[in-house]
C-alpha cells in the first residue's frame, strides 16, 4: 500500500527557506565539516563572522545564580511562572538600570515587557505594531534579521530603506551630509508613510550611532505622521564616546518611541535569554496579548538572577564599573582592528562608535569574495549585501569574539591581504 503524501509546509516558510538569512548562511559556511571539506584546518581558521561578545559576565551576576541554585526553596520558586510581561521586581530593576547608566527618568516597570531575548521580543513587537501591507522604514545598511522577522510577523509588509553609507566614498552620511540625509528621510516619509521607523544605536553592522539631531528629527516626523519610532539598543552599553541624549528618552515623555533591549551583549548572556522593550501603555498591553501566544512568560530563573544582581550592583557602583571596563576592552579591540586594516589592506572602513563591528569595502562583490577569502586565507567574514545594497561590495568584520586575542585579529587581517 503506497504511503500517504506528506503535506506541504506553509508558503510563507517556503519563501523564507528559499531566501535564507545571510547570517545563517555564513554560520553554515563556518561549520567544522564545511571547513574540513574545503581542505582547511578548522583550528587554523580565523573568524570575523561571529556577532557575539567574549568578555566575562559580571562575577556578581554569576554569584547570584549560585545563591539561587544553592537555596532549595528559592530554586523551587524559580521554576514557577511569572507574569506574561515579566516579574515586577525584575522590571523595577531594569528601570533602575536605565536610570543609573543613562539618566533616564520617568521609566517604571509598567513601561517594560520582558521576553526571551531581543530576537523573540522584536518579532512579537512587529506583530503587535505592523499590519500586512504596511510600510516599515529601515536604514541601508542595518541588521540583516529584521526583514525576515517582519515577513513572519506581518506577511506582505513593505520595506523601504534610508541610505546612510555612500558606496563610492564609504562615508557615513548622517555625519558627512546630515542635511542630505534629513531631506531623504522626509521624502521617504512623505512618499511611503511608514507605520514604523527602526534604527539601531549602535547599529549592526556599521557600529555607528545615529546623531542626536537626526534622531530628534525622526522623532518629530514620526509623531507628526502617527508612526512608531523604535530604537534597537542591543549594543547600547557598548559605546566608545559620550552617548547621545536620546539614550535617555523615556516612553513617559515620548509615547510613540520604543526601546528594544537585550542582555546578550553587555552582560555576555547570549545563551541566557533575556530581552525587554520599553514602551508606552498601549504597546505594553499589546505585547502582553502577543506573548500569551508566543512564550506565555519569560524565563523565571534569569529574571530572578538579573533582579538580584542589579539590586546590589547599582547602589554599589559595580554595574557602572563593569560596563566601563568592558567598553575599554572592546574599544581597544576596535583600535587594533582599524590599525590592521589600514596597515595590511588599506581599504575604506568605518570607525566604530561602539558595538562589535566595522564594515570594510573590498572593492568587489562580497558574496563571491567571502568564500574565496576563506578558501585561500582561512579567514571568515560576513558579506555585506544581506545588510543592505549600499554595502554589496563590503564585508562586516567582527572583533567581538577575539576581544581577548587581539594578536589573532591582526594575524587574520594580515592573512586577508593575500586574497585582496
């Protein structure tokens, strides 16, 4: 008897499988078996592809886990559900975190929804804000995962981009041509009337920070047109210069502005999933309903630990010391990266204002250059096209995983000269 035909998966997922994320593609390229198949020694490959940090989490944070797990009663409590929006005490401490580091005022736990990392909470935020057929305005370039998340959250969404890099000069236009960028933004807003405008600060892959004047203009125009303005703060604590005043914007003052946050980068909690958004009451209410259907509630143990850690680290000053010391590590790694690019490659690149990355012009199509460079030099990079068409001839160089091994950063970029 013939077996029954296997039903097909949804057309939405079929479409996404046919156009996979460039990040996922590069991670598959970096898999050990693929490296071996290329005739390379995996231990000799130097990867600038990883979008992850490699500094140690705060010791007080680790000790908070120890204390919770060592107490049978408290550990038992960590297995219970919290509210869908997260534990109130954790949300109180996250508000205190913003006040302590960035001087934010008027932010309370009622403005915060906690989730299982910024990826999940960003997807659910898109689901709460965007309708199928709406337009979302992103930067060109910006984080490669937004497009897929938007398509899953609101099939048929239209995406428009504001170019912020000149592919000819490799200049960051909000700094070199602020008036031109402002006019381009206004023209896009007038033409497409976006439902949502989204940018990162610092952004991935550029590690640039949108200047205060442009952020204020975006805030004013979105308020005028009835759009949401969301700022992705995944790298907010990784900043190498005085932070802009909009780092302290609160939803109590600007109800249409939303902040997206993550524990992954600043506290090296990549696999300990905790993210949150800061938003006005209508958004928080919407997120509660969406998360009831996605995660039910965020991880209780992670929230308990974060609340316990922040409750001690904020008044003692340990939080600020930790963030400052970590920033010093990444600023030094960024400096080594730029010096090596200039010494060995002499290619146009951006100076990171924070974050984990720079982008570099390789002078040719990066989709073809990246596998060539890996095979001939054993150096792995991320091609730029997935972040936006303006850097199709560029690559993202991540110094985050090598923050404690800057000699390997220099060695990798020296090797790369052979492919260029």
